């Protein structure tokens, strides 16, 4: 297994290109199942999760062609052409779904297109139990007959889905995406109340519109979808990754650096930018993206609670905690979305952080200096928070289980070392040699 070694203490200086958003690209790839024509997606990031989704779609019979080889230099997104003119299998098998929970987004499109779908239940993951009951009950409202059978969700709608009013009792991102895709091919109109407003949901809605769907209320918590008999092919370019942008903003802040995030959009990270401003970090719009640096050299502890968009994203909670570990004073971070998302805390403590956890809240007392240590990644965002801590720490940090990072960050070590970080990947084969 690869590891990442960081020698901390170098301020980041330079430009970091922001890749296409993983969480936008995954449902966009699944949207190809809604039409027999070609869907072309641009600015797709080079990530392990994208490969997993491509493999899943391939086994459903989707023809895929990748344009743009993985670049040695630069970070140009890839263009992917997907043609689902024949669905070879309606089953998403356990072996692929267990690798990536987001595989659940094939359920809505497969059911709407084929009248039947069988998708493995994703099961728990490192950050909590993460059920999919809201996806299931909403599809039932659209007329699907659903059985849970030997670990699989078996959904049938032989006469097609029909529009309905769906009221989500809590905000679910992939739940909203699944239902939006299913409703686009249902008979009649669907209203989704308490829909997720995340930019990735809006990006999917824009792509579906380009494919011929009629969706009102894009970007709001009430979506109205007029079902269509069929959708057609389209071209769509994936939005930049706001979580990657927020992560690198915190990397700039934690190292007292000065970084331009190329392609990043302020409207996607307004809440994050406001909170970082309170903490003493300035984020300014530039012609190419966003410039991030400390306003007056000091960092100040701030309180934060994770919330659905436009609130502070849970996917940046661990990174903010790393930053707060070296801020002046205390800060309180409360996680409201997932029940087990403080796995980074014991690892940060091993680097000298002062953190106490009470239920869903963590109290962080800033320390002058973190110290490097061997640490273990437990999930995607926890692992990147340890990399941030390593960039600020005195001495050497070795991050184990880097495959978590590779699921969601495109060549993190290359982007950071181009800005002066002392960071390198130790490949398994190098160690064996
Ligand atoms: C998506 C993101 C993930 C992010 C999360 C919250 C993708 C591919 N992943 O995950 O990175 O952390 O949004 O912003 O876009 N819930 C239920 N029943 C359901 C569905 C959800 O109880 O049927 C609960 C979840 O356990 C969680 C909350 O609702 O507590 C929000 O989860 P949800 O928005 O669905 O997260 P994902 O779509 O899985």
C-alpha cells in the first residue's frame, strides 16, 4: 500500500488547479443510463472513484470511451463519452457497490429506463451507518415495487414510474439525485420538497436539462420535474470541486502560505469563506479563481456546525479541525450530518493536538506547534485532514492507507509539492525494491 511522507513547515506558495468535482461527476456518469444516445462529459477528474463508477457502468453494458490520457504534467480533466444503447444487466453487484456507496445513484436511472433494477445495499462505512431508506421510500412513491432480497434492493415498475410529490424528511444529496433522474423519465410531474441544494445536485439538473428534461427550481429546495417519454444525448462539463478548493484553502492557511486556486468558485464556498474570514484567512476572487492567505499572519479559533448546503459542508469538517488545531484560542466543531465522523481526532492527537469530543461536538484548543508522526487514514476527508496537519507540523509525518485519499483527490502530492510542500508518495514497489 502506498504511503505519503510529509516534512512540515513549508508555506505553500503558487497556483493549484482545481479538478472537476467528484461528487458531481459520479451521478452525471450514471445519468447516461437514462438515454440510448451518447452522453459526453467534460472536466471529469482522474480519481479511483470515477474508475469504480466506470467499471460499474461497463458491467451494465454502457460503452465508454475515454479521451485524454492521464496527463503526466498538468491536470486537464478528462472527457468521457458514454453510450447506454443496450442495458446488458440491471444488477449492480455487491463487489462493486461495497467499494463505493455512491454506486446507489444507478438505482433511479436503471429503474426508470428498464422498469427493473437490482442494486446491492451499500452497507455501513467508516463514517456511519448511512442508510438508503429515503431513496427506497421515494421510489415507492413513484410507483416502484421494492423488495429487499439477500442484501439487494430489487425494484420493479413494469408499467413505468409515475410522477408524485416527494417530501424528504431530511436532506439527502444522492437521494435527491436518484429521484430527480428517475422522475425525468416518469409519466407526469414530480415535486421534490426539501431537496438537496448542493451545487452538485444543480449540476446534475443542468445536465438532465441538456438531455431534454424539464426541471424547475434548480438550486432551490423545491424541484419540479416534468417527466419525459425519452431523453437524448448531450455534452456537459463537470463543475469544479468545491471540497478540493476548500481543502487547499485550508492548506494555504495552515502553512501561512499564499495560494491561488485556479478555477475555484466563491459562490460554491461562501459559508466556508465567511468562516475562514472570521478565523483570519482572506479569500479574494481573482481573474483565474480565488487567492487565499492569512489576513494578518494570525489564526483565530472559530465555532462551526456542519449543515446541508448552503451551510458548512461535512466534507470539510475534518480539514477545518486540522486548521483549528493551530489557531489561537478554542473552537467548537459540531457534526450534524454523520454520526461517526471524528475518526481523525485520535490521529490528530497523536500529532500533539488538544481535542476533546463530547457526543457530536469536538472542542479544540489551539497549540503552538503540531509534531509529525506516523498516522493512519480512515476515510477520504479524515485522511486529507492529517495531510494538512502534516504540512504544518514540525518534523516528518507518514500517512498510511493512502488509497482513501486517491478516491477523491487527484495527485494531491503533486499539487502540493508544486507549491513548495515537502511531500512525496512512497510507492509500495519502491519499498519492496
Ligand atoms: C453525499 C456526498 C458525501 C457528503 C454527503 C453529505 C456524494 C457522492 N456523496 O453523500 O460526500 O458527505 O452527501 O453532504 O455526493 N440518510 C438517511 N437515509 C437515506 C439517505 C440519507 O438516513 O436514505 C442520512 C445519512 O445517513 C446522513 C444524511 O442523511 O446522515 C445525509 O446523507 P446524504 O446527503 O444522503 O449523503 P450521501 O448522498 O450519501
